[in-house]
C-alpha cells in the first residue's frame, strides 16, 4: 500500500477532524503508532496551509523525537519552525506545575501561543495535544476538557486531542468524546460567543453523542446579566434531550431573559418539550 493510499484512508476515517476550523475542539482516538504519525503529519500540513501557528504538545515521547520523525514528512517544516509557525513542546511545560496538573497554566500557555501567532501574522492556533497527559486521572481530564470548551467560543483556537486506544479504555474514550463538541462518528457541533447582544451562536448537530459538550458550552450563560440570545438558526438537528438543556439554562436565569432564535424544526422540538414556557422562542422568519 502506498503512502498516498494510506493518507487517503486516514482522511476518510477521520473526516474533517484533521483539518478543523478555528473554534473546533476535537477528540480523536487512534490505534497504534502508525496512525498517530499519519494524523500528526496531516494535521501539521493542514495547519501550515491555513497559515496558523501549529502547536504540538507531546507527552508519550519528548519533543526532540517527535521533531525527528515529523520534519521529513512535512514539506517546508524546518523553515516553518524557524519562523515560529511550528512549535513542539512537552506537556510537562504546559500542563503541570511542580508535577501537579495546573489548568490555569494550560489556558495561559494557549493564550501565549495566540499572542505569538498574532505577532507573526498567523491566523490562529492549531494545537495537537497528546491526551496521555491525563491517563492517571481520567475523570479530572474529562472535567477539564469540558471546562475548556468556553475558550473555543472565541474562535482563534482549534485543538485535536489524541487519545490512544492502547492506553485509555473504551469507557474513558467515550467519556472524553462526549465532552468534546466534535469527534469521529458523533454529531458535529460548532459554536461562537456573541456580544451584541450577549449570548451564543451554535450550528451543526446536537444529540446524545455531544450533549455533555453542549451543556458545558451553555454553562457560561447562566451568570450573564440581562438578556442573552442563543442563535440556533444554524442548527441542522437537535434532539429533545439536548433541547432540554436550553430550558435548564433558562431556569437558572431571570424569567424571560433567555431568547432562542431558531428554525422551524428546532422550534417544534422546543414546543414539544414545553420549552417555550421558559424560553422566548423566536423563529427565524419572525426575526
């Protein structure tokens, strides 16, 4: 089998997850070293093509080893790294302080990468993260992944978190995928924070597979003062259980202060679950 044919298979299996849009937070399980290498190569090539800063955070192996096998696979890698467009860093330097997981440090390091990207005229940050950093605390890792979703609403960061099926159990990977808005073979959710009016724009699909991720995305709205508007007009599908999360958000806020703008199909689901008794539902045609 030729390399080109192998790469085609990876793209077919993983779809757009190796070429994410800024704002995408992806869980990518993989089987074996060869699949990890091919995914890393494709992600790096796509990040350079998009003129983003490619940030590769390693844990299972040191950055030097990753650089040694990745550089020959990516055209222009040496020049891109010399120009600051590619950075390979150990998770020990981004995720931990004195040997303990430090969520604040992770967010600060990503923000720092964004600052450097802007300084160099790059369009955002493409982060490929070796999720084995959390193998000893999978519950804490899943909680962090869910909380980190808030960062992606700013739409300058795309992250693909690589989960090794030889290291994580099926249960752990399913838990991780559920708190990521995007993962192969699950519904694809994209979102963005809005500010005038304050609120959220969501598009794609929401069902049981990414419902927990949607819950984490909505959580920040509960404390926003005044009226918030959730623009769901771009949703292609939402199931009843996920739509119920909109009513949970409304119940945590002052009555009448949570507005959902949506199409006919979403409005119908909200009506069926009696969500329109708690939410102000505005159909797109009426806006």
